């Protein structure tokens, strides 16, 4: 069954890429590619040697909320400090920006997000849930 899913997914990806190459609109092909990729990831979850179930990928998932919150402001600050032409950013500068985002995400996760979670989880349940208007 796993081989069939893999082959069907590969064929679907090849068909979508071929459609894109012959002129199908990007707004049709890219969402379909993401849907096929997501389906393949879901169907292979829990299987041996799945590269998406490693410790590194799990950790990147843990810090992803900090990445989401920080990447935009870091990009604005990075552009102000290091980029003179936003249409011609060198690969070295992009790598530097990505490293900064990774380091900021790690710092925010360990220094702010996790301590805040521990503090909130330590509150009595009546305070965590709030008074809730209209609750008995």
C-alpha cells in the first residue's frame, strides 16, 4: 500500500509540474502541489525512516511560533541595516537573515515562550480559564 501511495503522489506531482511548464496558471498548480505534498506527508506519518519525524524537525516545529512572530520585524530591521536594493539581495545576505531568524526564534522560545507557558500552567485553573461571562 505504501508503494502505491508513493507512486500515486509522484505521478500527481509530475503531472502538476508538467501542467505548470506548459502554461497552467500558477494559482491553480501551486495550491494543488501543496495539497498533494500535504497528503503524502500525512499518509507517511509514523512510518520508519520518515525524515519529518526526526528530533530536528520536531524542534523546528516547537520554535515555529516564535519564528512566525519574529520573522517580519527581523526582515524589516535586516533590510534597513544590510540591504540597499531590495530587488538584489545576495544569497549570503539571505543566509545571514535566515540564521538571524533561527537564532532569534531559539532565543524567544527558550527565554520568553517556555517560561510564560510554565508560569501560565502554574496558575490555578480558575484563573487560567477566566471568569467567563455567562458561566454558571
